[in-house]
C-alpha cells in the first residue's frame, strides 16, 4: 500500500490555490502549499488590489476639481508617487500576512519555495521530495509581451506598481481591461497618456454601445486614444527616453511603454514534461468538469486553465474542487453562467449577462432599454461626464438578459444586479421595484420605454 506525505499538494498560493487548500484541510485532508513568489498571487500583489488602490488615487483629481462647485476652495494639490507606492506596499504586506495566517491556521503545511513535479505523485521542493496522492496546479498567469525589436524596454503590470517615479509620458499598448485601467491610472495621476490598440475599439467582448460610450468619456478626459495602431519597435535614446515607432511609420516619444496585450499560463520549470498533463491549443492546461487533467492524479484551477480569468472564479473553482475531492456530499458543479465583471477605468464599466450583440447571435428577439444622464453629483460642477445604463431584455419572455453600465461605482451596482439576474428577474420585476431617490441606481427601475425593439417574428 502506497504511503503519501499529503493527500493534496497545491502548487501556487494565489486566490484559487489558497481557497482549495483551506477547504480541503477543513474537510480533514493533509494539505501542503508551495509558493515561490508571493502569497495571494497576482490579485493581491500585482493585480486587483494594488490596481484598485491606484485607481482610487487617480480618481482624487476628479474629486478636487468637482469640489469647487460645492464651495470648496480646492486647487488640485501636488501628487507624490512615492507616498502612493509606499502605502500600497504596506497594505499588501498586511494582506500577505493574512493569507499566511489563513493557511497556517487551517493546518496547511506552507512551503515558501519553488515546487517542481517529478512524476504524477511526487513534488520536489528545495531538494526534498514529497509523495502526494493528488497534485493541484494553481500557478496562475503571467504578462506576455510579444517579440519585437526593443521589447526589453517595455514594462508590464508586474513592474508598473514599483516604478521609482511617475513617468511624464506613457504609451499603453493593448485593448483589454488591464490596458484601459492603466491608461486611466496614468492619465488620472497626471501623466500624458496615449493608448494604442491594433483593432477598431478596445474591450472586445463587452457590449458595443458600452464600449463606444467609455471611449467617448475617456476622450473627454483628454486621453489620446489611437486605434488601428501597433508598435513596430522601441528604441532608447541618449536622454533615457523612448522612441516608439509604429507600424504606419509614425514615431511617439515616451518615458514609459506599458504592455498589456495578453497573459500566458505560468508553467515555467513546473515539470509537466514528467507527467501526462495535456495543454490546449492556446497553451493552457486541459481539464474536465471536475478540474482533473489528462493525468488522473493531477488537477488544475484558476488562470492556468484559461477559462474565466477572474479572482472570484478561481476562488469558486478552488472551493468546488475541494468539495469534489474531500466532501462529495456537498459537491455541485460550478456554473459559469452570469458572471459579473468590471473594468476599473475612469469612469468604471461593469456588465452582467449578455451583450446586445451576443443576445441576437443566440436568437433572442430583443427590447433594449437605455438611459444616458449626467449624474446629480456633477450638477453643480462644469464636468460634462455622462453615465450610461443599459438593459437587454428578451421581448418574448420579458427576462432581463443583460445589464451594462458606464459610470461611477458601476461595479458596485452591477454586483447587486447579478443577484437579480441569477434569480431570473424579468423587466416587470424591475418596473415593479421602487427606486431610491435621488440616486443613479434608480434609473435601473425607471426605464419604461425601449429605445429600440426587434420586430415580431
């Protein structure tokens, strides 16, 4: 009979790995976690959390400007980059400590070193081998910068939070949520920011009208948005600045070039060649419904499997796997439908459910309800920013298929609406709900007439 050191060995102490380890230990399993970089993974250290702190920091410029209309004699004060970075570092160290305590207090063995898989049941950490009944890969993702001349001069989200000073001129390359968020951060903190994207419009996959609205609001804020543009090369010049040559021959001057053009699974020196684990055509680990790989003793969750790369999804996958392996009576398959998401740009964008385009592709006959308005808070200011709210409704069943918003705290509002859509809310449910006045959120329940409606079939 084979004797194992651990029932579950988790490689990676990010959101998914920690959640799986804690739940498995709570269910009575002997669990170890190996992490060579930082506790909490990308989200805590170079992702969700520091990004949100920096967005908060960037948003104060708006607050100072708006305060004048309310009687405050407030000019925009000087911004100190080093204070923001130091405050962020202090908070992240606190969060690292919380993650360490969560694991240790759950009875998990924590190994803060690199782990490599030697065979389907053996993991090596710092020269010591551990026999494991099951291995879980939760190593997350890593920024991927394409290969072109001068790529070594570009930075990614990994480095952006540790820059020694705020660059005066920044070129952000990419069209996903990370690129849009960092363009808002740099611009909001005072850098002259250019966003380059090789396609027609950023945030592919979100509702088209919402994407267009965010583009227009960012242009109002002074962003230099350049679509159908891409980088050919980056050169460092004598004064230390960068010359960014575009494929159309134009040259941009910058102090920093930030790349956010994709992320790859972090599989470096993991030892997968010693196993039967298969990768899909994109390079992510293939798993089945229960997160089992093509090597029966090895499982994988989170960004490394490339499904929905969001922290709450990794958390849910970790919990689901732990239940499947060690508490089967409480197990139920994870439902990936109706996952809310937010882009913490300035202004925020958030979404739950189907876009107008997706709903039509699936054959729904639609009623579209939409409201665009200047928020009450801006009434006493000269700021002309407008909030957009949009409901995508099935014209035959009256079910609300999607809710989309661009505006302050959009993520907070959409999170609550996610509950309604999960419960199957109809437009009649929205109409029968009384709003809180005066709030922006009351617009969700006061949109009575569709702005367009598909013809009856």
